[in-house]
């Protein structure tokens, strides 16, 4: 087997399309297609299933991709040893997080990181729900979840507490509101089913079961923006709500509704020196923010 085949398989698996693989390899997509056809024909196996949305690895392709990633790691570490510089990370590292966490927590840390490690080529991936990102898309993923899969590896950062928030102007318009005993008298900004990973579902079902005036959103960022604008009340992470000048915290952190924040590492790339070093950097900086993330004090 031509070792160069693994380079193409790796680029195709990461890119997901012929065009993106071509960008990674620095060749035209027609060259990528020709090489893919050539290696599948010469070996008599199918590495990818081809469909309208792109390329999907077959079981054989998955095995080849894992070997390609292992060889890429070995070659990187060998190169660093040969040049005598195994301390400064070099190359691409892909970091994924929800939009709000990227804006509120990660952005200043990543800005410091690229100043500290200027040879790192940072790629940032955001999604309303990072569970939608495949394991091949990111090297490091900042994700809120209380029960991570046993196969996922990473570091727990902190527990995210949530509370009820409302804009000062909404509170002035509803001076007599009683969110604990008469929540149905308020308009509530709620998450829809598309990002059910929030840890506040039990509180919604128990406390807001009779509420009829609601605004549903498919992202935490939208909930935050609408609450800040005075459209209604929202349950928001304390690190987000307490840092927003327009919002007031109207409750203690909701008891039993916290969710753990994890930084997960991709098992296929975790042995790469640059991924390990960036992970250590992010974990140290994020854990230093624990007092900001883990707000549990009463009003």
C-alpha cells in the first residue's frame, strides 16, 4: 500500500468533501478524486461512501483513518525531536464550543493563547449544541454535560449554575411580579427541544407548567439577547447573566439544576504535542475562572 494513500484518506475524512480535502492537501479536487478512485480500485476496498452531502467513512475507512492519524502524530513528534524543539506547539488545533461560551469564556483565553503560542494555527468551531459536531471535526470541545460518555476523555472544569434573570426595564414594568408563587404572570423566554442539553428542564416542568406567555428560542444566545432587551424573563447561566449590565438576577441559583462543564479531547489527536499543550493551557485558564463559572451565592 502506498503510504501517500493514508495522507489522502486523512484529508478526506477531516474535510468531508473533495474540495475541502483538496484545500488541506494543496491540490485540486479533481486530483483528490482521481487518487481516491485509484487507491480504492488498486486495493479492492471502499474507504468512503459518497452521497450528496459529502463523504462518509466506511468501517474500513475508519480503520485507515485511525492509522493515518497515528502516523501523522508519530511523524510530527519525530520531526520535532529531529529539529530539537519539542517545547513550542506548531500546527493546527481545532477548538469547538457553543457560541455563548466562545463569546463569554473562551475568547479572551484563546486570544492569550495565540499570543503565547504564535505558531499555533487556531481553528474555531461554534454550534448551538456542540454535540452536533462530529468527533473528527474538533481536537478540543468545551461542552456542558453531567454524564459524559465513558469513551470521552477530558477534564472537568466547574459546575455551571443557573438563575432567573430579567432586564431592569422589564422589572420596572412588572414591579409586583412574583416569580416563585405566580410565574404565570410573567412572559418567559424558554429553550425549544433543539437544545435540550440545558440542565434546567426539571425546573421548567415544575415551576412553569401553567405559564402561557412564552417565547421559544433555539439558542442560548437568542434567549440572552431577548432577556437583555426586556422581552421577558429567562433562566440563564450565572456566568452569563451576572456579567450582563442590563440584567438583574431575580433568584438564587436553581437548586439541583447545575451542569458540569467539560473540556473533551479527541482520542484520535490527543497524542499530538500541540493538542496536549493547548489543552493544558485551556484547562489551567478555565479552572482559574471557577469562581466566575461556579456562582452559587444567594442574592
